[in-house]
């Protein structure tokens, strides 16, 4: 599935792809059947991509936007608690550990985190068990079963999300939840932004729509409990700001003043309708492992 070899869609198994978009030297191809896309890395040397990826994740920048992330994660936690009130929660690819911290403080879950690359800044070692290994190694050695597994801004980073979901089922209890949050490339934000920030082609190997993540989970026998979309107004505004960057200064300021303010006014009135239509920038999905063990 690498380089210039013919590849198949991880959902439908077909090899019918079309060029969706070019972002610099990267090309994004979309399955013609599934609304699932992948990033082609064949034109970018791996060393160059590694260097580009290093600058994507900054604790300093994250801390500047911690309130925005907190609101988003509390929405996810509220959804989880509709179906599970307690038990073992495993936060995969937990980054700086903010969601794990919030889950510990605002629920009755016993929380663990897997994060092989970043330092889980927000995680207190005495309260949350931190696994500093790759997911593949963890799955090969653990004997634990979990009530909730979260993949928040994570699944799109894996080489093979299909294999990841299949392997994760081994550590799920019956009626356990898999919870995902990931960019929705079929969103209003992606359509309207000339430079949608969440393509993140340096590190996002796959690009999901709400439809395609639903179909991937269904393929593995996971029952959809709740799927919605969401985005913060600040993220939307930041992405739309880039549309005006190429205009000369006086025109750029006037255009932003009238067009952007007008758009944001109507967006704030209609946003919950748009999110319900799966047009928000982030997809949040809760799926249940409903098989007898």
C-alpha cells in the first residue's frame, strides 16, 4: 500500500481512485465509492516529511488554545457518559494528555493513556497510567480489556486504520465503546477554505468523511450509537482568514470586515443544523462492540 504500487480502498476493497486535491508536493486521492481519501507520499522524500512533521506539534501553541481544546474534549466526554458511566478508559495517542486529565476529573473512569511520541504534559503520573510505547506493541502484550477506547485526532495518522480497528476489538469488553474524533474533509470548512489547515498532509495518511468512518466501523461489526460533527468558531474563522491573504492590503481588510463578519453571523445561527447534517469540521463518533465474548 506504499509508494506507486496499486492500492485498494480499506473499506470497499476497490482500486477506483481519483485525484481529489494537490497540497504542495503531496497528492490526495479519493475512493470513487467510499468518500475516503489518502495522501500519496511518493513525491516527497521520507527525510523531508519527517522534518515537516516535527513542527506540527507544539506544546506552546497547544497551551495558547487550551480553552478551545477543553470545550471540545468535554463535548466528547459528555457523549461517552451517555452510554458508559465508569470502567476502564484507554486514550490512544493522547498527545499532551488533556483529554485524559479531563476524563479523570469529570468522570468515574479509570484512565490510561498511550502516547509514544509527545510528552503528556497534563497527565499526573500518580493518577493516570501512561504507556510510552507504540500501539502495536501495546496490543501485542496487554491482557487487559477496556470499556472505552478513544482515538481523538488519531486514526487518520495510521498506515492502515482498517487493521487498527480490527486489532483494537481484541481489547474491548462486550458493549465497550470505540470513540473517534477526526477531521471531516466533506465539511463546510474544508469546502470554503483555500488552505484548510486540517489536511495536514505531512502526517495525515487518511482523510475521512462522516460516511466513510461509519462504513469502516460497520465493516468491523461495530454498532453506531451516535455520530455528529462539530467545530469551534475560532477554527472556522482562522481557516477562512487564509482566503483573503492574496488580496492587496486595503481590499483584504474591507473584504474580511464585510464578508467574514456576515458569514460568521449566519453561520452561528445555523451551525447546529449544519453540524447535524454532518457538515462540521470534526466528526465525533461513538461505536459499540456488540458481540458476545
